[in-house]
């Protein structure tokens, strides 16, 4: 069942409601997986308003519970953050039975984030979440395939497509594939997951990075490497969206753009390049209440440029011939 939430619930004008993969979202802002836990943390902050949010993507979930990696798991870097949490979660069945019933589904939408170390695990996570109130399932294909020697699904277009193919028969909910910027050819990965049946694309996941303690001469992150997010990766994210936009548009596949958005100017750049929706992640650690101000500033920009709705801005990049 698709949840219809229109802009009428939101006081701002122009129209900030969007359509994304068959879902009607009250705003284009989507809180990204891993940044808001399982959706209940931010609701406790004074001044928080779920009606500013189009959807909340829950923390990455596997079939069985996971404790995650050993600390240190998070480290601040210049203009960004490294994290290697390791998919700490209580398991998909617990999320469906114990967490989802207590979330405010009447105020915004909640999407699952599916992870696995095999095709069978991805398929089972999709099956579990299919019978739940989540309105979509994001697929994290950056997980390692243990059956193939730990090669990451997202770094190989064929393997990425196989994940979508495994999940597609298990759910009628929209599937949104989160593309890795570490892939050699992100456009080819996008093409193959679209052919496999994805309903949307999340562009981009974190970059791989590391940090070193120069006194101890050891990695700061116990996992050695971690995912780099935050403003430092914004130029990469914009480029990767640009690389996938034409293909996505041709097939009618929407893009959830993400990577370093901390201001309305950032969000507007992403929209112009081709983001049908805007993902907010690390920016929430800078300012947990940033979303309402973003919407006000985006609305002001649309008014100044005589655009009636957010969707009128999407994909309007003008390129100069060289």
C-alpha cells in the first residue's frame, strides 16, 4: 500500500511535494540511513517536525542481529566524517515487530534499508519488510558478498543487478538501489540495476577512506577503512548524479541525490543536476533542525525564479558546449 501525503499538509509555497517511484512525498527531503537510527531518535528533539520530511530511511538492516564493528567506529575529518559502524542492528524481524509499530506513520513515510552478505539474505530482508508499514526499500549494495570472497556487490555491475533480481520477486514495494561511487562505472551499474527492476536510485553512497593516528602510527578506525561522508564528497556526488541522470530520465527512474548537503544552496545544486529528492545525512550532525530552514530557503529560491514547484527545478542544468 502506498502512502499518499501531499503538500497540503505543509505550510510552504511554492509546492514542495514530489512524486518518487510511485510514492507521494510531502517534501523532497529524505533523512538518510544510518543518520537517524530507526527513526525514533530525532522525534525527541525539541522543535523537530516530521512534516518537514518526505521520508525517513531506517538504519541498515540484515536478517540476523549484528553487533557491528569494534570502536573506534566514527571519526571527524576535515569537512566530513568517517564511519565504519558495521551494520549494527537488531535484525529485520525485530524491526518490523517491535520498532515500526511505534513510529509516526501518519506524519511521514519510513523506508527500510536492506543489507546482506548473500543474495539469499537480501531476498529474505525484502520478504520480511514486504509485510510491514514501510513504503519503500532502499538496497545497500555496498555490502561484501561472502560467497565471492568478500567482493562488494556495488563495485560490480553484474553483482549489483543480481541483488535487485533476487529482491524484486519478494516485494511489491518500490526498490531504490544505492549506488557506490567506488564503482569503476557508475552509469553501467545504474543501467544494469534499472534493467533488473529497480524503481529508483540513491546517488551516492559514501567514499572509502581512512585516517591515521600519527603518534601511535595506527589507523584511527578499528576497521582501518570507513565510509567518508559530509561536505568533502559533495563535488563527487554531483558528478555521479550528472553521470546517471540521462539514463535515469530515459527510463523514468527517479534519483535520490545525496552527499554533503548542509545548506539550501547545496540542495538546489543537487536538484539542478538531477536529484528528484534530496538526502540529508551527515548535515544532521551539524544541525539536527536544519530541515525546516532548508525548505524555507528552497521555497524562497523557487519563488525568486518563478518556479511553481520543486520538481520544476530538477534536471535544469544548462551545459556549455566546449
